[in-house]
C-alpha cells in the first residue's frame, strides 16, 4: 500500500510506549497495532485527531504517501544512474 504509517517514529520521539498511547487515545492496543503496522484499511478522523493530540504532532507526521507501481504495493525502487 502506498500509505506508510510512521506511528513508531513518533512514539520513539516522544519516548512513549504503545500501551500508553492506546490508553490515552482510547483505542485497544490490538487496534493500535493494526494501524501502526500498516494493516488498517481505514482510520477515523477522530482517531487520527486523538493520535495527533496525544503525540503533539500533525497528521503528516504519522502518515505519508510512497509511490508504487508494483501490483503488490511494493515501493518503487529507482535504478542507479549510469554514467
């Protein structure tokens, strides 16, 4: 999938455990793991807003788009430049 979830990055920056984040956001650790590991099909804006509030960040700090052209959603790898 071309959307990459960077919740782990923000957790590390905030020195916060997954369990604490789940509790403060009001979701189960299992649902947070699904989102964190990029397996979620959707995220509610209310959940995204709560994540941003607790982590003191913007949605773009948690989600980013990565171009793909592979059917399985693997990221595009650029070929090295030849001289």
